[in-house]
């Protein structure tokens, strides 16, 4: 899978739909069409939307936790299907904030392990929307306040975590030594996924972006790859 091509496919789809007057319908579910068509065009891989996470991550929920999209290939011995691409998506709109939801998706992609051949699984966060919304306080420029009361300093929630530069694309962010207000975001993400630990750090690479430059009203898409250390995964209890 080429993440730049995936980002381009999503943007072209959104542009076409916008020309047809359907931009009011844009949502996370609306991304299923371009992502599904792109993934299925890759070959004989099997594509599944809303693929349930393994049973180990389903404790205490009424509605099963699911990946937005999963792409499967054949196992090394050729007799089973194995998860080779795990994709979580967001369509960012300007009406509300998405900070915790993005932290939730990053945590899920970092934390979970497929049951078969886990080292082959690549993990992707795909975020699309209009440029003015992606680069606003609803997402990339969102901030957390570092203290209580008016006039306290604020910290950008995704600075040092999600690169926007394909030439300087990889970020490794420590979690348990970060500001308490940011660590609380990770602790909440762990809770939302039904676990009580957070990793010590996370490494994220901007793997695809379209277009290369955008005006505020243009449709945009970012594709970040999330890396899970193999085979060891050090974690710490949230405070």
C-alpha cells in the first residue's frame, strides 16, 4: 500500500463529491468508498470494514470494538488470512473538537496485537477534511491548558507527535514523562480501550499527504503510520 496514493485517492474522491454538491454528507463513513476501492485494487487482498479487534480487547463492552478498516493477506504458510494493514480514520469537521478521539485512535493502533503474525501488521491513521478544519483548533492546532484557572499556559496537543512535513516526517513522543494534562489524554484513551496501562512512548511517521499545498477550502488528507515496538512493548500504569 502506498500511503501517498491512498491520500490522493481520498482527496480526489472528496473533490469529485464536492463538485456534485455532496459536501454536506461528508463524514467518517463517507471515506469507506475511496479507501475500500483503493485497497481492493491492490491485488487479491481481502478488505473488511468494521473488523472487530481480537477478543482480548472486548472486555466490558456492549458494542464490540472494531477497526474502521482491515486489509488481509495470506499467512506465510499460505493457508490462513492475516491482518497486514490496520486503518483507523477520522473526518474532521469544524463544529467540534477531535482531540481525544485522535488520541483514542493512536492508542488503539499502538496497543493492540493481531492474533496471527503480528509483526506483519502495519498501522495507519487516516485523517481527512477541509484544510481550514484540519489545521484549526479542532485538530492540529488544538491545545490543552496546563493549569487551573484563567490565564494559565497552554500546550499544543499534537505538537511533536503528528508531523505535517513529509521531509521531516517521523516523531517519537514520550508519554509518561509528558505534561500531566497530555498524559491524561493517553490515560483516557487506555480506559476507552478497556486497558489500564499506557506505553512509554509512541513513534509516528507522516507517510502520505495530499495535496502537497492547500488553500483553506481545499479537501486534504493525512496518512500517519504508527509503529508498535516488536517483540517487546514496555508500558507504565497511568497516573
